C-alpha cells in the first residue's frame, strides 16, 4: 500500500501549510484513533509529546480533537524528547504514542510521528492504513463514548528517572565539566537535570526556547556552538542534541566534533569486549563511513547496512536480534534501553566510558580513521523530480564509472526535507570533490 503523507519519519512539512495544518492533524488523529480502536472497546489511551515549536500548540490541540472524537483518551506530556514518548507509551500502557516534532529542522517546520503500544515507531504498512483512513470516512464515537484529555505533569520526570537507569551502577560524573546543548528543544530541562543529578558540572547551552529558536545556530546540526562553549569554559566534553533529542554529537575537549559513526564504533567495541553485542554486528545505514566498516571487520564484527532512516535501522535490528545500531547523523539506537534513538542515553554511555577508562574525549572519539567523505545538498521546489531528468541520470552514470574501484557515490532524496543529497566517498580527495561538484551542478541545472 503506497504512502503520500508519511515519509521516512512520520508526516512532516511547513507549519500551517499542507500537510502540517490543523485540519489535516485533526483527520490524522481521528484516523489513528479509529485504527487503534477497531475492536470498539473503551479502554484506549494515547500519549502525546511535543518539542518547543510554536506550531506545536496548534497541532497538539488538533490531534487531541481528532483522537478524542473517536473515543481515545489523551494524555498530554508537554515538551519531552522523542524517546520519552516511546518509553512512556509502553510504561503507561498506552495503545499509541504521538510525538509532534520536525527533529533537526528549523522552527517553521513541524511533524507528527506515531509509536505503537510496544514503543516502536509504526511500520510502513500501519502508516499506509492510517493514511488510507484519512482519505475516507471516519466513524466518530457516540456522544457518550467521546474520549477525555488529561495533562500529565510528571512525564518528563518519569523519563529522567528511566534515563538514569542506563548509567552504570556505582559510577558518577563527579569532576567532569560537561557542556550540554539542547538546541532550544525538547530536552532543554531534562538533559541538564539528569547530568547534574549524576554529579557533573553542567554548562547548559540552547536551554531558552521561545517557540522560534529551536535548532537555530545550535544543536547537533550546528555543533560549533557547543564546541565554542567547550573551549571557552574549559570543559572536558560537550554533548550536542537536536530539537527532539533523538540525535547526538560529541565534542571533545578541543571542540572537535565526533559524529554517530565514531560513537557507534566506541560502543560496539566495548560491548563486544563485554560479550554484550548481540549477533556480533552493528546496524547502520548506507551513509556510514567505510572507516567504520573496516574498524569492525578488524575485530571480527560485521556492519549491517540499511536504507537511510533510523526506522529502517530499528527494523533490521529487530529482525536480526541486534541490540546496537544507528546513523552517522547521530541517531544511536540501543534496544537494551530504548525503542528509538536517544541522544541523552547515548551521551551518558559515552560519559561512562570517560569515567571508566579515565581517557579524554579526544581519545575516545577517534576509534578509526575516516575515509574522506563529501556531502552536498541541493534544495528543489515542489513538483519537480530532479533525479528523473535524463541529463542528471547521464551525469550520475558517468561519474559512477569515473569513481568505480576508487570509492562510491550515494545520491538520494531526503525523506524529511525537499533536498537531493549527493554524497561520495574516496581516498582520492580531488576525485571526490570533482565527482560531487559535477553531480550537484547537474541537479542544480535541472531544478
């Protein structure tokens, strides 16, 4: 069943423009409510979390109206990280979890992500069924069966206590000065409080959300802000989250950035040494660096690659029984702890290694030498499919032949933004730049 509304991470778009309108959110809520109430019973509930975007109020109210109209009881969590919704959906025995967030996107965008009763994101098939229901007639509940809405005041606190259980017993962060950049997003209170409760000296950044400054020159997509704070304050390490706190970047004591590949390499090696890495493999996407694959192979471990998107990483992990995976962009999925990427838990795992080994962040963030990789994005307008243009296809084919045996090219349409992402990888950096620039020029000409 095809999907038009749902992308690789729920429904996403510009706020107050289709599909991120109050009208569509109401219909989507009603469809999701009917999908999860097909047995007609009344004991159904849904938890809704959001990040700090101004449009979150509008979408929260619209979703609540749609869900209650089909008899779902709604529990409103307020601003909490995306992984908190996954956790609380299971913990509160809800049938459905909803997160209102566009993750790392600017404040003008927003999105709606759904979680099933097991705390995992819905499958493509389930999303397709809900989308089909949006386009049809949705039977409302009888007047006496309309759902209720209730605000949950301690949802963030419950999540914080859960997160601390992922930190090894007997360890504390005493003596560590930690910069935490919350991107003016969903973790702006949870992350600094957890670090402080575990004993760290906390330097908070990006903790003054105003509805429009989420991800604005801060967070995991702009790690230079946290890097500057690390150097200025003489911190031992920096943790940079994105707007909904399911991604993380680590900054060492010099301000140098380590992406998800380096974090996964560290954890995979450690877990393998402890006999904790199930299946002897790490699951990552086609974007992960060749250096990571070489690092794992040298330790008789495998890299299982998937399509881009943390949902596909999680699906492969569940199918293969693996417990560690993620993306170069900073989604780190540890199913021993969480059902989705959790930037705060990943950050705590890194801090635990600093405490356990006594090594500086600069050492722990350099597990392998990266193969040079270049990524450029081309934005395109609605209604255009630049990768289908003959001239673009010819240029791509020519450059694939040009780099054959010396590297690889990966070109894809973003699942969350109107962007064509052009990435290549090669130890011949001159060839790398030439190949990417040639393809980018062809795509730009097409749009």
